[in-house]
C-alpha cells in the first residue's frame, strides 16, 4: 500500500507526518514499512547520517532500472523500517510512473512528496492508494490546496491554537475528509530538532496518526 504525503506550502509538517507514519507502520505491520524521500529531509528527521550514495531520483533517471535495483537502495533505519533517500537526479513523469509501479506490493510504503508542488511528485501522489495532504488551518494554504492539480484522498490537519479555520471548514472547501487532526505540540518540534522521530514518535502525534494509517 502506497501512502503519499504532500503539501502545498513548505513548513506544513509533511516530513514530520511522513516520518511518523512510517515509524508507526514499521512497528505495527508484519512486513514493516519503507519510507521513500522525494524531499530530502527524512534522514535528518529519522536521525540517521546523510546518504552518500544514489537515491530514488537517480534510480528514476535510468529508464530501464528495475524494481530489484530500487530495493538495493534501501537502508535500514531501525528494525522493520527502511529508507530510500532522495539522491541527486530529477523525477520526470515517466520516472514517477515507474516508481509507483515498482513500489506497489504488500509492504506499506510512505513517500514524502514534499511541498514544492513538483508536478511529478504530485503525479505520484495521485496514483497512491492514500494521498494525504498535510495542511495547516491557514486560508492561504487552503486556497492553494483548492487550486492544486489533484485532490487528496484525505487531509492531515496540523492545528495551531487560535486559528479560525477548523476541520469542518477544510472538509467543506476541499470535499475530502480530515483523516487526522494533529495538534501543534512543542514536544514534536523538540523531537524533530533532536532527530528522534525514528526512536520515539511523540504521543500526541502517534495518537492522531494511528487512526489515519
Ligand atoms: N505537530 C507539530 N508540532 C510542532 N511542530 C511541528 C509539528 N509538525 C511539524 N512541526 C515543525 O514544523 C516545521 C516544519 O515541519 P516539516 O515536517 O519540515 O514541514 P514540511 O515538510 O511540510 O516543510 C519543523 O520545524 C517541525 O519540527
Ligand atoms: Mg519536508
């Protein structure tokens, strides 16, 4: 099952949500989970060294590269959790298409598609079993989400105190369910800053995301 996390604005919490979902699934699914990084921040979020070798975009740049060579790019983050890092290639439409085929299978795969509005990463999200838009309850972000080329299958709302937009406003405007309401929590920010997400997902995040996964 392919789960794509994406957003329409940087700083929304996409990497945090993708990393945490991957950790939760790695622990709870018999086959573990694979995290695929199209945005570049997952190694830091997991607290593992920055990669030196090729990554998923290098694989995607080679037209006849097969699923087995993609598997060889996986590295273990912790038992049950594997990661394919970004690399230095470019993801084009054909690469995104081949990637979504190569990642199809029994294992749970979480892709951080980033916030840059990369058309090919968005195309990958469109083909995922679960396409999760990570969104702050912000009018400007909501406008961008409405104008995005695809509709997500669900929204992960990262709520900040004092905002006037809520879950129902987002659902009314976008016409898709809010699958999780993640509270803004300083413990989450601290865990990210310390590179500790792979070791322990903060409780508020875990509780909110377990249902979404
Ligand atoms: N639920 C949360 N509570 C507190 N801080 C958060 C939360 N989610 C994300 N952050 C912080 O917000 C910042 C942006 O998160 P990030 O996942 O990098 O966003 P994106 O990938 O969308 O650019 C980071 O500093 C991160 O620690
Ligand atoms: Mg990110």
